[in-house]
């Protein structure tokens, strides 16, 4: 009796696994295409992507400006710190943490404000002209300072001048940056100045 039940159960399960209607795969795809269900799925996926693309930007313009400025403020602040340390060691002095902290606490906020506003209006012609003139002044003044001033003036003025010169060259367009470097180089050659201390 148990054997009859098992064979009857096996026969009924094999009947359940067979499909009621045999449709070829090509016929199934034709039915799916004709129903239009694939187009509805694609449209809903496309709508969610277009909402992200066409909707509000992920960051506000002010946030992007702040981020752009921070990507320049941080390296130039470290450049100022490095120049401060190097100028001390150049004259045989060991800088103290307090002196470096005092120098950075006053220099970085000014540098940050300057970088933020020049980043914001970088592509305007008056700002490019201002940066060009500033590059000429900083470069010429730094080289003149190294050649003619005493060591205390060099230690005090050359780190900010060097930082500003590097920043102006970085933010200028290629042609004005190259022209300002050429003009400073010609002025150094004309005045027979040195860039290396003896």
C-alpha cells in the first residue's frame, strides 16, 4: 500500500512539472515585445536616472567654490610653512613651534581669503591682469630682497612673497604666466642679480 502511494505521488509530481502549454522561446520573446513591458521598465529606469541628472545638483555653487578654494588653500598654506622653515635653516636658525604657529595664524587667514576671491573670479580679465601685475611685483621684489636686504628682512618677507609668487603663477592662464616669468627673468639678467646666496 505504501508503494502504491509513493508511485502515485511521483506520477502526480511529474505531471505538475510539465508546462500546460508548450511555447517556443522565440514565441515567448514575441509576446513580451508585443506587450510593451520591456519599454515600460526601460522608461522607469531612465526616469530615475534623468531625475538625478536633471534635478538639483549634488553641491550648491558656494559649496563647490569653497571646495575649489580649499584645494588651493591647503597646499599653499603648507608652502608658506615650508618656506618659513627653509628660510630659518638657510640662515642657521632653528625655528620654534611658537614662531611658526604665530606666523601661520596670521598668514593663513589672509591667504585663504585672497585665494577664495581670486578663485571665484579667476576667469575675468581684470583679475587676470591683477594676478599678472602681482606676479611681476612678487617675483621682482623677492629676487631684489634676496640680493640687497639684510637677513632679518629676508627672513621676514621672503616666505609670503615666495608663496604669493607661486600662487599667482599657478592661477594665471598659461600665456600671462609664461610672460610674467620671462619678464622677471629678463629683469634679473638686466640688473645682474643672483638667485643663489653665497
